C-alpha cells in the first residue's frame, strides 16, 4: 500500500530542473507524478517514477542529492468535495498530513492524491476502514 517516492534537492537556478528531466528521459525513466517546492536558494523535487532504484542511481551519479521516502496514493472522486471527505476522516483520527499533491488519471473519473503522513500505517488503516481506495505502488508506477 505504500508508494516509493524520490526527493531531489536542487539549487534554484536556471537549467537544473531541465537537467533532471533530461537525464531521466534519456534513461527511460517515466515520471508519473511530481511536486516542486522551492525557496529563493533551493528546491525539493518530489517524484513518483516507474523505476525508483534506477532513478536514484542515475541522479546520484550526476551529482544530485536524492532520498527515497514512502508516501500513500489514494484514489479520490474527481468532483467537488472529494478531497474534503478524505481530510475529514483523517482529521477525526487526528492524523497529520505533512504534505500532499495530486494528479488526474488519464482515463477515469478519479484523481489520485499523494500523501505524506506523520503516521503512515495508521493513515492507511483509517482510509481503508472508511472505504477509500489506497493504491498499490505497482499500479501507480504503470498508470
């Protein structure tokens, strides 16, 4: 139920993001979802890719600082209130969302929200007990 995500520390200067995407593309790594947070000096690029280990190795060889974290992917109806329903359930169990980002499936009626929680296992249990579809990593990597 957990999804592997890579986080890349990048300098906030022209061309760094282009370099990462070029390197991944040239080596056959497909980016499935991403989030970029930045400050004036640096950014953290979070990626869900089809081959986490290969991406980590390639990016480290190119001098990037890369780490792997576990996140959760939850299918959400792509309609008003879809996200709110999930957040209400999590709040009722006092589960903190550290960060999240989303994407819409290519051919479906759902969005997928990527969550990082302070209590991942508890969050999975809470979501499943409330009939939310927590996706397997393999499904996400191949969407």
